[in-house]
């Protein structure tokens, strides 16, 4: 009756009041936590907590809120005060034009401190070229990293818009075998690069804000890379790390993408060499091929070990099919064309991702 309905409404209102007070208490608690943690934790300790399972990207609040979709980038673990976020965004906006310079210095510092890690990166992307103004020499890898890093920092409070970029970069890292423990080293190198670039104009608190932001971004990549690694490893025919394949067929073909008409003749630049490879471990099952996927190839070139990613043409009859254009001037491509013969054994990572054109990064 009417009396019962009024009672139910009163109960709902009382419940709503309790819920509102609970939310207010939770906000006060989180504000207190932020004030208690003005000093940034060590980036390595923060990342290790996440890697050891003591903290996840959604662990700021436990319960149902921690079960959100994995591909949504969570802000729950962003341990930055509003003042730190403002410092970060303002400094990133000012430095963005010098982003490639900062990233180049970062990689120089990184490789100087840890030369043993250089072989994880492609030599094709480490060659320095003068910038448009001729003042600074930067690398292609630094240009790409600068775009990603500065966009993430400027939009640190709205990273969901970059989840696709996070996915693409993480897939590349998985293919290369980048390990979680590399990130703290890169964070150290970034801070030193920022110090050198900003110089006497350095404002108190800026480096601490960048360190916290880098910690947060690195943790996002680590979590995404762990998921992608598991997905790639657990799929039918999947594997982890590098696996040996033997060249079973080498064929020269005309590149149909370069042909203008049926009557056109093909010149040397229109040719490609198609390599077919099968696994040597006895397990003949390979994953289902998805258009645009790439593999990472480990090269042993004289005394140098390096890696480079190549798009797969297909996976046919449980064999990898890779095509290299004769006009490709990359050192690794020249090595393939000159050295790969039938019977050659090559190391491949599993197929992942889709290639991203540099033009889409505006670099």
C-alpha cells in the first residue's frame, strides 16, 4: 500500500545517504594518501611490486572495481598530486618540440650504461641523422619514442585514448624480447637526459613528476606485455621467445604491388625474393596468420647480434613465408638476400601486432 511505498522510499534515501558518506570518506582517504606520498617511490620498487603480483594496474581499489576490462588503461595507480601532474604537463608541452633530442640523449645514456642491451634494438633505427635545422642528430627510434612518451605525459590523466598505441608498442616489445627489468634503466636514462636538456631552467619538482609518470607508463606497458605474451604463447601453435626455422624454399618473384599494367616490364627494383621456412623442433603446427602481423628475426652478422621486424607475407601449410624486396637497402635485408639459402637456420619470434606507419605518428 501507500505506507509501505513511503517506507521503501525512505529506506532508499537513507541508503543513498550512507553511500554518499562512504564515497566522501573514500575521497578523503585517497587525498590523505596522496599527501603522505609526496616523495616518489623508486621506479624499480614500484614496478617490482606490480611484477610480483603485489600491485596491479587496477589495485588502487579492491573488489569489483579491480575487475574492469584489461584493455582499459586504469588511473587507479597514478600516484601523482594535482601539482605534480600540472608540472609534468607544462614541462612536456614546452619540451615537446625538443622531444627527439631528449629521446636520443635518453637512448645514448641507456646504451652507455647498459651496452649489453643494445642488441635488442635494430641497427637500422639507431643510425643518427641531422634534424631539419641541422643542429641536433637524432635517431628514427628516438623520433618514435619521443612522440609516444610526450603524448602520454601531456595526456597522463586521459591515457585511455592511447590504449591502441600502448598495444602496438607492447607487441613490438614482446617480439623483441624486451624484459620488465629494462624499464628502470630507461627511466634513469630519461631523467639524466631531461637534466641535460633543461639545464639551468630546471624547476623544483619537475624531475620527480617525470619519474612518477615514467613509472606509471612503464607499468602500463609491462602489464600489457605480460598479457600479450600469454596470448601469443597459449594460442594453438604459439610459442615464446625465439624459435629456430629452416629455409626450405627460395624463389625470386615479381612484386605485383610495383606493376603498373599487364604490359609493363619489371626492372630490378620490382623484384622480391620469397623465403619459405619450417620449424626445426619437430612441432609443425604454427599459429593462424592475421594480415599485417610481423615477426622479429635475430641476426648474427659477423661479430654483431641484432634484431629487426619484418611483415609476414603469410603462414601457408604451417610454414612461414617472408618476402624481401631487392630494392630494400637495410643492412639486415641485404644480409638476408645475400646469405639465406636453402637449409639455413634462422631464429624467429612469434607473429604479433600490425605494422604502424611512421606518418601516423607525425614524426
